């Protein structure tokens, strides 16, 4: 199956370094990542960026789930991303930050490889709306946290 990808962007009225510092701090993910309840990060002394693994606990529509992510893109202050090792295996979430005249343009790309044609069809029907809603909530969370 071919990957299914969605890309969304918006802006936050703070410098790139502040946005990157927030999204790259695994202990703060529950503050801005919709549905994320808790994170068990790689111990701070062992963190190196790319290759770090973190366990996330989600609460989605009243259902609890867990995922383990591995950081696959770590280029401060421009790009950050992960791949899910467990939970939704092989789903990639990638962020690109760009200077936008006193603000930061945040672009999120979500890439998913469906397991079969049925999963692909469900993804086409429901996933785009869900991904857009998630990104909008994520962007609002970043704005609220960073512009206090």
C-alpha cells in the first residue's frame, strides 16, 4: 500500500526557537499534543534528540491507548518528527518551522501506511477530518502556551 499523507500549516506569534523548545520537550507533550495524557520520556541525561524513544499515553474518545515513538528528525530550530513504533506502527508525524516575519510558520505532516485496502478506505473517509481537527487543536494549544 502507498502511504497516505496530510499536510497542514498555521502560524504562532513567537520566535522559532520557542516553538521548537516546546515541541521537542517530551515532558511537555501533554500540554500541546491533543489526546496525550502522559509521557514517559527517555531520561534527560540520555537524550540526544534523534533516536530517543518516549512512551505516550492517550485518551481518545474515552478509550485509553499507549504508543511508543522514536524521534527520527531533530534539527533545531527547524524540524522535529517521530515515527510510532507501537500504537499506530509506522505513522510519522513531522514538524517544520519557518521564520515568518516576527512569527513562526508551523507545518505538520502526518504520513501513514495503511495495513490493507480496507484500512486505506477508512483512512480516506475519516482520517482527513480527524487530522485537520487534531492539527487545529494542536496549533491553538501552541498559541495559548507560547503567548501567555
